[in-house]
C-alpha cells in the first residue's frame, strides 16, 4: 500500500511540474534560445510574440506566370536572436513562400514564379505607415522561404501584401508587442 501511495505522489508531482512549465500561448520563457531578454534604450524587453497568418496572394509573376505568394509572420517585442537585422525590436518578421507543393516542402512547387512583393503596413495605434518592396524569386518555396523584417513599432498593425505584377492583394492585422 505504501509503494502505490509513493508512486501516486511521484506521478502527481511530475504532472504538477509539467503543468507549471507550460508557457502561455504567444509567450516564450526566458529559457527559449531565440529570445534575448534585457533592456535597451527604448525600455524593457520581453519574449512576447504574436503570429499572423494570411491568405495566399495570387499573382501573375513575370507578367504571365500564374503564381502564388504565401505570407505569414511573427510580431515580436524583441530583440530576437534570428532576426534579419540584428537587434530588431517591435517589428514583424514576415516569411514569404512561393507556390504550393502537394507532396511536401521538398517537392516541386506549383505556382512558383518570380514576383516582387509589396508589403504595405499601417500602425493603427501610432499612425505610422510604410511600404517595403522585396523581390521573391521562384525558388523561395517552403524549403527556403524569403524573410522580410518590417519595423512597425508597437501597436495594432494592418498589413496588405500585393505584387508589382497584377495580383489579388490580401490583408491581415497583428498586434506588435
């Protein structure tokens, strides 16, 4: 009887420990290797991130190739260790993939065409806005996506992504911590 009581106690302690180690959604713990905690000239930093998903941007890459850009992004307080510009803070790191591969990330992509993405953004809380243009070659599929960092500042930011070629733009909103 004592052995089963001891096993139950150890199991309960293990479950409690596991429950306490789970981070809240969208928040990373200080042990995360991609987050650098600390302060900077703009104040305290945290490891809070928010994910942004977007519908595909349908385009005529190169003017006649039916293509598709698949954008998604991570808004962060920062600085993140892997950010394109080292030390970027209060920004959004966009990942843009070309086309779609029905057999997985290492298969050939359908709808991958050279295209130039235009990322228009507006920070609803601060009034700041801007536009970033990035050429996305056809070989930037899910195995090797293109990365674009957009310095938006903290707040609710609305993104619209289109191409310089004829396209159907898509929009999404994310809160930048």
